[in-house]
């Protein structure tokens, strides 16, 4: 199941998934990145298997394009 996770993005659950694609990941760096993603041009989606988050995708809308971040 895919859910909008914009309101819960800055959590340890999401960090545990997202940190795999960060350079030298720390929770503080993740929180800084999460603040950038709060802009309305970003969409944050989580993929859940049963009630466990197993994937995250972040997209940014630019004019008539969508970029996977």
C-alpha cells in the first residue's frame, strides 16, 4: 500500500529507509533534508507491506516535469 508520508517524514522509521541513499547519514542531516522536502513542490510517499514501511520515494514537481529526488 502506498501512503502520503509528508506529515510523518521526519521520523526514525523513515530515516532508517532513507538513510541508505544519503552520504554520511545522520539523523540531524536527515532532519535538515526533511525540512527542505516540506515545500509544496515535493511529494513524499511511503510503501508499506502490512504495517511496515519498506520503501520511500520523494518527487519534486518542476513546471511540467516530475523529478525523482
